[in-house]
């Protein structure tokens, strides 16, 4: 997990230097995270969804939490564990439980485009529900553009173009993630982001595995095909450990809005992989919907950047 921090920089031709660590870290949050949508699709078509999600987050969370404790990070207090539990419930159990279930019925590229509305739903909650940000017409326009993109994706000539219920579940999963992020923003949490995320993933994984047990997914224990096992291993290592470590590393070194650019790069990567690797259908309407959502996210992130600098 620390390999990104030991690579040295190399000189550029004009006397300036480019830090290879930064390049690799952005590659991780752009490409590795973008590819997780296809990996989820591959896994849940061959394994029960709650079992896949539970294994991913319990294993990744336990490794991350244990690693940070070994590095000397103090154990969370009781109050901090309560906040971590809330985060785990909203951001991993509800969000990813719903997402993994829905990807049984929705292509990975479509899923990534809908999931890209996370900043849109977060801003909506912050402005209209929790009043954590002032109302601005420009932001309202960006939010409307994002949800307009979702509507364009779901409906064609007044009729449903794709499976609406799973798509609405994906959209609801994004709302749950945004709600968890907003609710825990002022909650007592450990100073270490990796420790916090590891604890939340670990608790969320335990609940997801319990849901898998209660729903009969592991009674009897299902056969795990090699392709699904490889996809699950990628989700644990590439998606949860390497990419998240890169994300936290970048946040400590540059503006958050620059790091958040992954929000409008991930769907591009996911749609491309779905089309070229998995043979998923790609229509002009899907591209237009994706463009509206990505532009909406870009405007929201740029608006947040301008606000933070004023």
C-alpha cells in the first residue's frame, strides 16, 4: 500500500520535474476506480451480489484498518465508532448493497453514468435539505442538467429505454452515499482518513455478509468461478486498497477539487471498458446523457472550487 510513496520523480525536458507518484496516483483513481464498474458486473453475474460486496469490503476494510493500527494510529473512541458505523451503514451497506444488486440487470457503463451524479445529489442535500451551502442559481442549473442527463438515459420518446427499477436503485444508492457523507461531515471521526475508511468498510462488510446469510445467498455456499474470483480480487486490491490509498495520498498534496476530477473521468473509463471489453451497447443517447451528467459534475466541482477560494 505504500509503494506509491517511494517512487522518485524524474526530470522533464524543460528543467521542471514531473512526480511519477502523482501520475500513478491519478491513474489509480481515474482508471482503477473506473474499471470497478465492469469488475462488479462480471462478479455479480456469477456470484450473489451481497456476498460479493460483503467479501470485498470486509477483507479490504480489515486489511486497511489493521495496517493503520500497526502504523501507530490510535483506536477510535466510542463516539468515533458510532460515526464510523453510520458511515458504514449509509456509504457501504445501503450504497454498495444496492449497487451490486442493480448491476445484475444494468450494464456497467450505464451504472457508472448514473453513479456519476454523486456530486449532484450531495449538493442537493447540502443546499436544500441540510442548508450547509447557500442557494445559488448557477448551482441549481448544474443540478438540473445532471438530473436531466439521467432522465435522458432512462426514457426515450416517453417510454422507458432501460430497466428503470434497477437504475432508480442505483440513483438511490448515490443518494445514500451523499447522505452518509453529509451526516458524518461534522461528526467525531478519527484524524486518519484510511483508518476511518477501513473501519467503515469493515463494519459495512460484516453487515453485508449478514444480509447475504439472511437472504439465503450462502446456504449452501455458492461455487465461485475463476472469472468472478479474479473480479473480486481486483475489487479488493485495485479498487479498495490501491485506488483509495492513492486518493488519500493525493488529497494530502493538492486541492480536493482537483482530486475530485475522478468523478467525471470514471464514467468515461467505465463506458469505454464496457463497450470495448464487455461488448456493451453504446448509443448516441447514452453518450449525450453521459455528457450532460459529466458537464454537470464539472460545473459543480468548479463552483465549489471558486467558493472555497473566495
